[in-house]
C-alpha cells in the first residue's frame, strides 16, 4: 500500500468502513503490531523492501521525481532477482518509484512483467502545488503522468478517469499473472498507487463506504486483496503461498479528510515517529502461519528479503544487507526472538531514532507536524509547522503514542542505545553528526 495509516483497516481499528477481506486475512493469518519500514517516504521505503537493506546503505532517499538522474543501482540484488535464482516467474503491478529511467525500471531489475506508474500518482500537472499556474508553467514542474506496460508507455497522459481504473487494472493484472503461473513458483508484487493522494476510485465503490472518498478507496483496495486471495484458492495453490500485506509509510496527515489515520501512534508520513514508520501488516500462509495470531516483536521490511531467501533456498548477495531471517517470528515458533539487537530509524541521511526491544531512543531533531490542527479538505493540503524534539526515551509497551519521555529515569538504557547508534553511524553515517558511513553504496545513475 501507499501512505496507508496504521489504523486504516479493520484488523488495526478502522470502524468507519468495512474491510472484510483483510479482516478474513487476519483471522486466517498473523497480525504484526510492531512492523516497520526503513523510512517514512516512498522511494526510500521501497528500496528497503526490494533490497533487504536500510535505504541509506543503497543510496536511495526521499521520493524520486520524474526524470530522476538516480534510481536503484542495477548492481543491487532485488527481491525479484533473488527469486529468479530458483526459476520463479516475477511480476510487478502498481507503483514502482525506484527511478523512471529505463535502467531503473522493473524489467531491468528482475521482473518478467510490469504494469503501472513509475512514481507517485500526484507527480503530474494537476498537483495541488501548481494548480494556480498556467498549463505551460505546470508542465515545467511536473510532466504528464505515464502508465507503463513493460518498458513501453501505453498512456502518456494519465488523467483522473484513468486513475479511477488503476486499482482495478493492477488487480486484473495480478489475477491474470497468478492464473498463468499457477503451475510454477512465482513472486507477485502489487504496490498499489492508493491510498496516496490524489484519491481515485472506480464506479464499483464510489459512495459505497458511507465514509467519504477515503473510505471508498480503502474498500476497493480490500476488494483487490479478496480477488488475489480468491485466485490462489481457485488455482488450489492457497496452502503453498505466503501472502504479505503492508504499507510503505504512514498517513499524509496534511491532507486531512483525504488521508488515513495512525490511530494511537504519533505523527505520520515524513517523520520517524511511530505513526510514520510503523505499518499495518498481516501475513497469511495456511498450515504454516498460525491462524488468528499476533506478533508484537519488532520486525521490518528489510527482513522479508532474507526470510524469502531462506524459504526458497536462494543465495543472499555477496554485498552486506541489513535484514535477517524472521521466519520463526512469522511461523509463531515458541520462544522465537528478534534476530536484531536493534532497528535504526533514519530520515534522509540523519539518524532519528533506534529501537531495541520495548525501548525507542529518539535523537534531537526537527520534524514536521500538524501540531493538533486539522488537515486539509477535498485533496488540498493544510500547512505543516516545524517542531523540535530533545533526546527522548520511550517505553513503547506502555506508551505506544510516544508521549512520556523517560530519558532521565533510565540512564543505563540510554547509554546502551547510544552505543548501538554509534555503531550504525560508523557503517551508514549520520548527517546530524556529520559522520560519513564506511559501508554506504551509491545509487544507480544515468
């Protein structure tokens, strides 16, 4: 998912609209309450998922715009290339966002098939930030939005009507891919453009939620999940397929009624408070993952890559990665513990926080916030303000909303986490402390 908040689906507390397929997926699988992304912004987050690395290691930051000179380095092994080792068919249907020049697109990075947008659906001439300009001026800032099939542009000027069909089209491509590859192993990646603004929904779900456009859009995404799970059952491969549902970052709160909710968590997209980087996550594999269970041990998208490698018997890349095999946590193995001593939360190239067990140490930094003000309406954002946090320690077991700074009560914990932070700074750097990492790798360049 794109920009989905922690509380935007039924299993994580949504009540304003129904998500029956995700509710069922959670009942038949395992819900991960403390599952993170590497960074709370589009391209950076996807780089972590696709490579098993903190995105700062592989040189991808922020949200890459149209005609970006950089993208995923072709020398990095992607999740698709990992699966290719074992003869898997690979398909990507949705938003890619790891560079839009040809060397960076999915077909050049391990995927057999691709259909979707190369970047976010708001990176077009109708972006709220340029609506007041003439079309000529708008096009200088944001070119027309292209829709790709493979390496070819099949719609050079995606408009609102075309966006209404995206969720349906991605789903149809996903189901066709399953039907076609049912007799061999496959890796299917469906990065939906929704619920990123601008919100669009097909006629099937317009006005159906009773909770406004955002509710309609989530209901259509839930329908998509149902279609994909149904295709697995229909092809009798349900019990041989691991399905993972998660999001790239939390809600874009400045968009108000067109944004989701982080529920009890602090802040949203664009921050490394829990609301920005902790994602609603469900995993399902009948007979392998215990039904109706919960995992509150921290885990992260970087762990999916090495876990898949272990499950299919593929070799990890020679270059170091950051993720670790978390299959025992996913399978609910008794006594399973996190294989990580800590997770590290960067934003940009600055280290913002470190989490180890129930403790999260937040380093002094500026961040954007709505400061209690409501977001915008009708797809036009309200303005963020800037705030600053001091050094802060939170016990996330008792204080999931990061409200109670206990830094003075636990000097021993602070000291241990600061030492861990120094270790990652040596490897991956920290712009706040003007430290250059020894293990950072460059992105791809054209």
